[in-house]
C-alpha cells in the first residue's frame, strides 16, 4: 500500500471508505485507464461554467440514445447499449458491461483495439467496466431512428455477441426500447493551474432539464495523483465535490421511464412493425 499522505489527498475526490479505496488501488493496475467524473448540482451549473470559462453554445452536438427494455432489465444486469449521432463526424455505438473482473475478460476481446477496461469513478463510488466500441457511418443512427433500418444494424458482430446472450429470454436487439434522444455537448478544457485535460459535458433532455459533468482520464498508476490534483483544483475554484452523484446512463433511463416522460420520448414506428413487436417492448413514440 502506498503512503497515507497521497491517499488522504486523493480521498478529497474519492470520498470512499478506506477498504474500498484500497480495493480500487489494487484493481487499477488491471485496467487500461481510470476516468474521474463529477456531476455538478443543478444550482451550481452556471457558476461552474463561469468559473471554468465553459461555453457550450457552439460546441459540437451529439444526440445520445440508450437501448434497454421498458423496465431497464439490461441496466440492472450490468449491460449498457448506447449509440450516438455525432454532427460532422462518424456515429458510434458501444456495448458496456459492468462490473467486470479484468482477469475474466477473454484474451481475444482484451486484445481488441476497440475494447477498453476502465475504472469509472465519482465521489463515493467506482466500478470497473468493459466497453466495446464500434464506429458507424455519419448518418447510420438517424437512419435507424427513422425506421429505415433495424436496431441491430447499429452494432458490430462482436458487439452483438456480447449483447445477445445478456438479453432477457425471447427478446431480440430489435425489440429493445429506445431511450432518447438527449442533446449532448462537450468541451475539452485546458486550464491554468491544472496539468490535465478536463472534459465538460452538458446533456439537455426533452423537457430542457440538464446535467453537467466534469471528467478527466488518467493511466491506472496515476489514479491517486489525478484524484488529488483534480480535487485540489476544483476546490480552489469553489466547485463542490460533495453533491449527489449519478451516472449519465441511469439519469437518462430514469428520465425516459418516468410517467411524465414516457409518452413523448423517442422513436415512432411504421404501423406494420408496431403490429409485429410485442406491445410492452415497442419503441416509444417521437414527439
């Protein structure tokens, strides 16, 4: 175990019980990278943007969608299926499994340049995940969301091999509900007094509510230092690290399954496909 002074400094970010932090540090060398994330409380959004000089108005726009069952069974099983429509860039999709034990990942998958084992951490929690990403064409996501192609077309054969065995019995990828879209904008920040790149993400939901997340990535052996310097920098800027934390994935799934959001959420289907799809698993309608 490393000296306690660096650990205490890192705890300003991690805010974990000592045994949990020790577990994170034992796990980190088995991962490819560590990502530190902080969700900013809603009443601190404007102040945080002002202090860090964040401007989202002309930031590149993404449209984010998640696929799951209406009762979020995939998420409860530790599976995330996400696709993004990215303006002026190729779209992409990812299948993420969490938690994963790095030693249990098949070597053929671990060697893939498109697969990453990552520790995602925020104040009070962390999880080790495995994510398999695929690059798509520039209009693939919108084509699928307009029902010109089936949902499974958004995932590579290797991604489907990860996803299909984890679907509930009798459910196919094409049966999944689409949760979205969410308008996402990102800014990479290089800031005086901070030796890391900070990523700011603003997600705007259909009711205009927003989440603001700050994050930075580091090599596994830098997890303590990165956490300590990130906490110190944000602290000097008056940014609170003690607010409630929740992943963007869960925030989005909850939004689109809340009673008030269920009706106006996502994609509209041709009548012929709606007749073929089990009623409880049809995609929600577009506005």
